[in-house]
C-alpha cells in the first residue's frame, strides 16, 4: 500500500496546489540574524510565500530557529548554511542567482524598481548592523523598502515578509505564474511532503515493509 493512501484527498490536493506555486528561482538569504525568533519568522514567511529554499549565513556555525515561531514551516523548505558571505554568494552566483541586498545607503534604490523576472536571492542582515560590508560588496543591487513615517527601519522579520511579498507578486506579474519547479522536482517533493504529513511515518513504513511477501 502506498503512503499517499493514508492521507485524505483534501490533503493530497493541498500538497499538489502548493507544489504548483513553489519556486526555486526566488530565494531568501539571511546574514547573522541573532534572535532565533526572527530567523524562524523569516523562514515561515518565505515558506508561506512559496519559496523552496532559504540560505543562512552564520559565522558562529549552525543556527537554531525557534520551533514555536516556525510552526512547522521549516520542514517544508530546504535550508542551506554558510560560514561567510563570500561562501554564500559564490554558491548562489554559481547557480545563476543575482543578489539583491536590503540596506539603507546612498546608492540603494526602491525595491519596486528591481527586476524579479530572473533568479534572485533577496538578502537581509542582522537586527543591529544590517548586512556586512563583505556581502554588500558582492551584491548585484542594493535596495530599500520605502517608509512613510519617522521610523527608519522595519523589524527584520517584517522587512523580509514585505520584501518577499513584493518579489513574489512581481514575479507573478512578469512571468504569469509563481511556480517554476520541474516535473522531477515536483515528484520528489510530493513524496517527501506526503511522508511529512503522516504522523509517526517511520513506524508506518516499517509496518508496511513487514507486510511485504518474502521472495
């Protein structure tokens, strides 16, 4: 018996609907975010807006997003970690990504003026200092999110949500669709997400395997 038979039709339809809107050509790059709540909130926003990948630079090593804030969003996306901005930028650019860096400086342009029709990694820095000079030097474009009040900057998780929302909407406007997974990728993720949707799936798989007739 296949694992999908243990899910409702409604759940299977939800998995297929999410796959149709999933993208690998827009991704999020976070650099040295201190607060695990903020990391988790950014990952949750990325997943909710259809991104399949999140990239995290953590000079101290592995990071641990707060599980209560992620609310399961972390298991639906693929998270890659790096020890330096150079390592992250080289990995992304080798795959054809342009890096758009969020920062308040003189050469920054409004996010609305950027082209999101190609492969783009949207980068945000930590809560206190923003992005490092190292990453800004490697960025293809520097942008800001326009504000109308006295406050000069948004909370990192708010800025991430707003920036990615604009990027996904702009991609849909330019390309006519938000999803871009190839058939093989969709099938692989579908199988994975079916497993993630079944409680105690490993025990179930062992039970099913034990039922298989011996040769």
